[in-house]
C-alpha cells in the first residue's frame, strides 16, 4: 500500500545538524509558553521524522515511557534548527500508536523499520487556560494507523 504524503513543509533548514541524546518536543523546540499560543489557535512547534527500528522502555518521575530507537531528525519551526538523534519520543496518542505499530511490526519481522514523520503543535487546554496540549499530526498519511484504516474499508 503506497503512503500518501501531504504538502506541509518544514522551514528552511539552517544547514547545521546538532546531534542530541533524544528528540522530544522540549529538546527540539524548547519551553512552550501558553502566552505564545494564538487565541483559539495553535502554535507550530516542530517536525520529527525518521526510521524506528526498536523500542526502549523506562520509568521516570512522570510514569512509564517508551521511546523509538533508530535514526531521527527534528526541525524547530521557530528557528529552523535541525537536530538528530538515535532516540525519539513522540507525545500523546500518536506516540502510543507509533510504539504499538512498531511492536506489531517487530513481532512479525525482527528487522522491521517504521518510517514516520509528524508535525507537532500546541494549543491552549480547554480544561485549563494556563496549560497547553500537544497537537500531533502525521505528515505521511496512514503511516501509523494503516491496519486500522484497512479495517474501516472492509465491507460489512
């Protein structure tokens, strides 16, 4: 099944790639401030993309976490800076879907690779105007949820 790609593009790169320990929203974009988020809108933060080949799990003060391991790059939408890492953590449900898809693929084939690219933004939380929520959108449509989308296409 061919993957459809959207036309969303990252800002022009600065040319210099900075290697970092792990790609997260905070390591690529920095601190998100609710005052910087447009009223009723979304602040574009970064794009993270790459090839996931393994999963690393752990526990922190915030609870259990799972990170994709492989080859990743992240672009800061504000500055154009580019970062690279062998570890990436994608927030929210999209991150959970990525890990679940990779787990399934690795059970079928230990050498499986999951290609993904996501744009990450922030919006003010509807529950608390002093907090924000991440908005994560796939750049490569259907890349993470392809098996579920195939089920929707089945005729009943």
